[in-house]
C-alpha cells in the first residue's frame, strides 16, 4: 500500500486535486471535509466543535487545525492494497508524517494565493484578514518545510491537469482517463 500526503498552503489546490483523483477512480480523502482534521484549543487541548466563521482577530493565535493520528493510521491499515491519497494540511503534521509513504507539496505564488482565497467557493477560509494573514505568512515557507522530508514539490499555479499529472507521477500511479 502506498499512502500519499498531498499538502500545501490554503488555496494551493489540495481539495481540487482530491476531487479530480476521485473522479478518476482513485482512493482519495480530503482531510478537512472527510473528518481527518479538527480545530483545537492550544491551551486546553479541547476540540472546538463550532468554530467561528470568520475567525475573530487573535483567534488563530490560540486555536489550531490538527490532524487525527488514529484516523490516518486507520486509513493506512484499511488501504493495504493499492494507493490512497490524503489531501490536506495541519499544524501537527509531524505527528503523522511517519504514516505516509510519499509526500507531495503543492506550492503557489502570493498573487495566485490571494486570488484563489478571494474567489474560492468551497469554503470561506482566507477571506477574513486574520485568515489571509496566516496563509500569507505560511506560503513562502512551504518548499523549505517539505523538501527535507523528500517531498515532491509541484508548482500548482499551472493547469490543474498538469498538477494532477505531477501528483500521480510522484505517487507512481498509472494515470486513469477521466
């Protein structure tokens, strides 16, 4: 089994790639939408059930987005044959990195980031100034964060079909027609 972590900053295209993988018959999960991640209080450790939307100023200083190791471990165990993709980003990725066979990091420039966060329809994260600031702070660090782990870095500013091809190549998966 090959478990592939497709990650990147907010707006890099992780959810889009996840949807395209699914359409082509691959096992793919969106860490946000499929319940692998959750908001938590960094002070108390408690899960935040109903986070504010948009987040108020200073909220992201106390609260974080975390991936659930047990869920990822279960996915790894359940997907022993073939290839599975988990697409997302979380601040505690170091806690699950050992469960992945491959890491793919989607990167975009600041202009593309601003445009995608301002115009996306899948969720509202990044439209509020607090969220946009957090995304802009993280964006230039993505390559340097993931290269030490052998991640395949893919420029996700190009055509989405080329990005998908890069993800499949990095995962060493035969491409399926749409």
